[in-house]
């Protein structure tokens, strides 16, 4: 065997060992606390979309409540105007 033939073989062996070690390290990290924290963060992003839908639903409810309050305020204003007219009419009749 030539010395020139041994270099590629050692290169392949060191490459295989390097890839194997890096794969093992990646799996160890993924299963450890860092991987768990990462998975919780990813899960929280999904939960954030659920919260976003809830926020939109609550905003719609708030808009509906505002509309109801505005309508009630208009009715109250109308009733107050009617009462004031009735008092004025009563005062005018009493003055005659």
C-alpha cells in the first residue's frame, strides 16, 4: 500500500468519526435541558396563535358591547329630552 493511499482512508475515517460525534452531540443536546427549553418555546408559539384568536374574539365582544352602550346612551338621551319637554309643557300649562 502506498503512503498516498492511506491519506484518503484516514480522511474518510476521521470524517465518519466527526459526523458520528456531531450527531451524538446534537441528540444529547436535544434531549437535555436546552432541547426541552427549545421545545417549550416552540409550543408556546403555537399557544400564542391560540391566544391571538382569543384576543380577536374578545376584541369583537368589546366592539359589540361598545355598540350596545352607545345605543343605550342614545335611548337615555332621547328619554331625557322627552322628560324635559314634558316638564316644560307642564310648566307652561301651569303658568296659564
